[in-house]
C-alpha cells in the first residue's frame, strides 16, 4: 500500500495528495484533496533543484502580472498555471519540489482523444472534422497569445495539451516553458521525438528553443488534427532505407506534402486534397520554407471555419469536409477500405 503524501507551501499551507494520475519524463502528477479541482506535479530529480524552485517561484509570481492575467480568463481554463510552489513534507518524505495547479480533467479531455479515430470513438462520439478544425484554431490562437507575451513552449506535444467537447484547447506543464523574468532567462529544457523542429534535433543539451521551433510543431499538430491523426512525416522511406523515426524523416525531408515520392504510405490514409488549399500552402511553408507564425495559422484556420466553408455529407452527418472538396472524402475512404462495417465506423470517427 502506497503511503499518502502531503505537500506544504512556503507559507505553511498543506495539501494531502490522493491518487497518482500520471507521469512524464520529469514529473509525476497527483490528485489533491481539495474542494477545488486541483492537482499537484512533483519533480523528483530536476537537474538543478535550486534552479527549479526559483523557476516555479517566478511562474507563481507571474500569475499576478498583466501579461499572464491576459492568458488566464475567468470564464475558461486555457493554461494550468502554477498556483503555488510546494514540497513534500513528513518524516518519510524526500523533500520533492513541485507545484499545485488546476486539474484540466475538470473541463477537458486529453488532446490525444481527438487525434485518432480509435481514440475519438468513445469519449467524443459526435466529434467531426469541424471539431478538429476548431481545436486547431484554438491551439494556434493560444500559442500566438503565449508568444506575444514572451513565452516559448519548447516541448509542445499532445501529452501537454487538453481539449473540450467544443474543440477549445488548454495547455499544461508550464514549468518546462522558456521565459524571462527580471532579465534572467529560464530556458526550455525538454523535447519529444516527433514533435521537435529540425534545428533542435540532435542539438546539444540545453540549446534553447525559440518561437519558430514552436511554429514547426504547431504545423505538425494541425496536420494530425485535420488528417485523422496522420503525422506529416509518417511513412517508410521510398528509397529503400530503413525507417528509423519521425525525426529521421524530418531531417531528410521525407514528407508527402513536400515530395509525394519520398515516403510509402498505406492507401487507407486521408488524401492530400482533403485539406483546403490555403492550409496545404501553409503546411508546405512550415515544413519546407518560411514557417508561418501561430498568429498566421490562427487567422487561416478561423477563415476555414467561417460560414459557407464547411460542408456536411448527405449520407452521414458525421462526415464534414471543406467546401473545396466536391464530394465526401470520408465516404471515399470507407469505399476504398472495402466498405466493411469496421471501415465505415473508422471513417465516421475520422471525420
């Protein structure tokens, strides 16, 4: 039986931690015994414990600053911002540092639930391509707002993101962001395979990210949202070399959007013309040219969500697609898969 943990803030406020919710590369998240929806993130072995405590203290203080207040509207939770720094307490505690934040599960679901057909089926049965488009727009707007206030996410990935039934996106793991405070730089420290800009792949440890790094990963996530979970750098190298990873494909420019002949993909993946031309152009620029900013993405995605830009299939109300597509791509995919019941179910949830 696991011993219950207690954490205490600098001013002596105590919280009892409940169930272990999850863990990542650095920390572990626990439920908090409180009337409010709260969780606590504990980081057992930061590279520099004193620097980590200072980072959390600065983020907690910034919560009251104008630039952060603009990111934390009262009506919805966009960011699980650190509310107070804490440390495990008690005779058997190891003195682990961390912080208390809003529990995103109160109003959101894990972002990955919207990415793939299988993950979407149970928690978001009414989600359509319009929901995914709304999530892409919300994510781009949130990232644009963060960049405008001087923050760089650095480790932007599905595991750090949350989404509600309307497609509104929230973000957690603020303690890994890059920011400045009082002239001091608190660099981004993390990176994730498949969600790393090419200039950061293989870079020396501690190399700080910048906004354009975030912009690259934003484009990856937009592609996944709008293409049924397909990573833009997915596929077996067409030149006969071994598939190693998404990052290897990134470094070698193996991407169907940039060169159709560079990768081999199954016939079951969504077609390229599923996307509006405007978004296809932005993706190609993001992966092979000058990266569009998050603000540019937010504007383009809002335009594609405007009245008259979406069409609903006459045969299946869950099949939504761009008006630029003269017929339903989801029905096409189901037919291509042989029209089996499983294929139909898959495409209903991919739409």
